[in-house]
């Protein structure tokens, strides 16, 4: 199956509960992605992870991503198991380090849904596919900041994952156009901040057309 045969999915990358809830209520996004930086930016503590999960699950999130942490393989795996225990919609994010790949492989073997995050090379993408990780998350904006053609590199990552259980879930997307260009390159899944997702839903001509439609309905007696 080609990547373009896979229906696209949008995720919201935020711990701002008000904005996340609005997008979930609109059924615009498939789920919620977080990492430690996003939780900190949103003013959230690690102890709040279970309550965030409960809230987002009740609001319809089908997948909820939390990232494991630790300096050693044992710590990463122990904290990943703590996250898995929060609920069956948890996707465990694991950093793309040597220890992280070992932990991801163990989690996959135990039936966990795993995303390998901060993937910056095609070789890392291939390694993730070889162990059966469900997702990889390359960061488009950060690749561009480093002077790399992120669109081309992420397209290559998707290509080397073809035929496997692994797909790209692109992150660090700074505009609606970023999402469109990666989709045209075959990438199926995207996570972005609420502001970027809002960009996807709006166009000034659409807004003016809606006003005209309403005015016409008023003129014909609705």
C-alpha cells in the first residue's frame, strides 16, 4: 500500500487543555501528542499525566502520546511501563537514541504502540521500521533551521518505511503549507500546534462566501 493510499490524520501537539478540547470536540484531530517540553510549556506537571489522559480520552482522543524519560535503558523502560498503565490509548514516545531504540524494541515486542521521536536521519527511520515501531516523528522545522531540506529528507524516511508497519508522523510543522507539501510527498500523519491547525480550516474567501450564503437565505425568507 502506498503512503498516499493511507487516509491522512491530524493530531494536536499541545497541552493547552482549552484549545485541545475545542479541536477534539470538533472531531478535527485524531488524538493529542505531547512531550516533556510541551507539558512544561503548558504549565503541566508529570503528576497530571493521568488526569490529562482521562480528560482527552473522554473528549474523544483515539491516541494520546506521552514521552518516557530517563538516563538509562532501565529508567526509560520503567517510566514507559508507568505511562502504558495510564490507559490503553497511550502511545509511548521514545527518543531516537541508542538506548531509546533498545527500549522501543522491547516495548514493541510486548505489544505497545510506540513512536520513536526526534528522528533526524533516514538510517534512524529504517532502524525504527526494522523493529516495528508504529510511528516515527521527524521535526520539519528543526531540520530546516539546521539548513537541511527537511521536506526531501522526510519524504525519504517515508520511502524507506514503505511496506513496514511504520509511518511518519511529521512534527515541528509551522504552517498549513508545511502539512500540504509533506502530504503531497506521501507522508500520512501530522501533528501541529493549535494555531497551525486553525490555519488549515480558514480562508478569507470561504468566510466571505459563508456571509453571502447567509445573506441570501435571509432574503429568501429563511
